[in-house]
C-alpha cells in the first residue's frame, strides 16, 4: 500500500462519501439488516448510524488502519458491538453460513478480485441470509460508459484500485445470489461526474 493510499486516501473517501445524499442512500441500504452482520469495506464507519435496532453485532473487514482509526468515535457511539475481523474481502476468516446479513457499500469497485469476494459472501451467509449492496459502476449510457473506460486506468491509480466499469449486479448473480431489490440511477451531482456516479442499490438473498 502506497503512502497516498495509506495516509491520504482514507480521509478523502471519508469526506466524499459522507455527504447528505450519500448518507440517505446508506440509510436505505441498511434498512432490513438484522442479527449478526458482516460489513466488507467498513471504511471509517459511515454506515454505523444507519444500522437498525435489529442488528445485534457487526463484524468489520477493513484493510486500512487509518480508516479504522477514523471510525473510533462512530464505533464508540454505535448501539451495537463492532469488531474488526479481517483485512481482505476476498478471503473471509469465517465459517460457512456464519452471518444473517452482509453489508457492502462502495467496496466491490476496489477489491482486486470482486468475483471471489462475492463468492465468499455467498459462502458466509446463512441460507436465506441477505447481501445489502450500495455501489457505483458501469453506466447503461454509451457515452458515459466510453468515458468510464477512458478514465478507469487513472482512477485505479489514484483511488486505490477503484474500477468504474464493473457491473455489481452481474457479480451478484454469477455468485449464485438471488436479486430481490434493485434501484439504479445516477448519484446526486453534476453531469460531468456521471462516469463516477452511476449507482446501484440492491438486496440479494442466498437461496435456502
């Protein structure tokens, strides 16, 4: 991990993804979570204020020590116990069917092997358990998608490996999870930001 990724990027991500409109999307994504929850890409804990009372514990996978440190106050104020359990969403240190739900927001774009990560989600979810997903990715608009392909090499260098062209719903389906809810739209912002701003909010279930 470079000095930029280790010391600067987590602070920028904390600011960029804590705006009011994004927080509203986080709240919608967390709706329905319950029981034992695993969050992949915990970051600075921006989802913690939105967890429903039905969540009994949250276990966090987060590679950045700085991001984990930035989450301290949010963890202290959280209504549930929060524990860091891993650094790598591609290799989860948990037994099969261990969780009632998995929460993943703005993280599949960055995980190097996103296909492996979603297969791991499938493995650790109990039958009937649900993945709650908020992500940005591949735009359906040809012009925007062309810009995404042009910008992606630079994006990956400056944003910790973040991809602009991944299709999170395809990743979910290919892992064997059944899509129950899906909302797609551009995130709030100017038209120039559209290559970065096509959003997906979804809930998918591991079949019983």
